[in-house]
C-alpha cells in the first residue's frame, strides 16, 4: 500500500490532520487529589465568589512552531491519543503572576528566574494584600486564597508568610 493510497482512504473516512493538543502531564496521585477536591466542593455556590484565584504563566519568547499532526475523526478531538504531553520550562520566557476573584482582577506581576518559596513571596507580597483590600474591602473577611500545589506555594517559608499575614488558604 502506498502513502497516497492511505492518505486518500483516511480522507474518504473524514479523518483529517489536526495539530495535537498540549496538555499538562498528570500523575495518578495528582488526578486522585483533584477528584477529592472536586467532591469536597461540589455543593459550593456563592462561596466561590470569595475565592481568590491565582496562577503563574510562562510565555516563551522564541517559541518554535513544531506542532505534531494527528489523524483523527472530527468527533475524536478530546480523546487521549490526540494529545502531546508537555512540561513547563525550556527556552527564553517571560513569567508573570496574577490573581482574580468575583470582585475583580489583580495586576500582573512580572518576575525572572526560578521560583522557590522566598522568590514566590517576593513576587506576591505587595500585589496580593493590595488586591484583597481593593476587591473585598475591610468588611468582607470571608475570602480565601486559592493556589496550586506547586512546591514554592507549599514551602515552609510561603506557609509561614501566609500565616503571619492572615492569608487564609483553600486546601
């Protein structure tokens, strides 16, 4: 069988080429923890309005476009075999931290280098309290800060800073 014959047959079955989606690689323990958190909070409604969501993002400056093509049916777009696992890091990048809640969005804070507990706190120490005061004011103390389980967020230094500054964390 020749390559053109296979390509023609795939096209006749409506199986076209698409760029594979990139998705963070999850370990089984991480998947299990995500299910536990989802079950613990499945009945929250207005409580979500008081959650401060935060995350970091890394944007590659000199990113080569090297997407992988996958052959699939249109209805198979979210099947696991259509994803290319990816991990963070590599290449030159711009890194920012930001937060938001139902009450508004915070400013983006740019940072450089690798992040550990002290550098993470240095990044958020001014932006987070300012955001809390602006979004919730002095009267609403029901807010809670949500961050992922990245090692800098869970470091002893970061946990101590959160406790010393009355930053309540969502488990």
